């Protein structure tokens, strides 16, 4: 996991998800979606970028990043043409999260630190 420092915090700046690199852009202030909605974060599956509002409290930073990571996982699995029942999808998500953990040492420790300020 690559990191940057912003607002006095060490933040992940890049994650590997199923062998594909995703950038994490930390934006000062709310994020505007393609539908012009003001949101806390957004996943751009074509550019492989997760954009997160840097001004959120630490626990919300972690929650929003995990939420956008969920969108990225969904996109990656959807485009892998995988047609699965619910149990298979849950198992696949667990496998992906373990892979994220292995490919990005320190990421889940960062999530834990941010969730428990």
C-alpha cells in the first residue's frame, strides 16, 4: 500500500485490487458525482480511482473508503462475467478482501486506526 500525508494524517494513496492498481484521491471538501450530487466519496471504475472527501472525521474516512472499495470490488467482479448465487458472491468478496490484505500490507491496520480515533 502506498501512502501520502495530508491534513496531518497518513493516508493510503494506492491499493491493488485483483492485481489492478486503484488510485485514491483525497479531495479537500465534498465530492461531486457525475450526476452532480454532492457525496462523501466516489468510485470511477473506468479510471480506477476512488475519490474521498478529506474533510470527513477519521472514522468516516475509513467507512467511506471501504464503501467505495466495495463499489470497486463489485465493478471488478461484474466485469469478470461472474454469475453467482449469494453465498458464492459472499465467498468471493471474502477472497478478494483477503487478497487486498495480502497485496496491501498495513491497509486494514490503517482502517482500524481511523475507525478508533
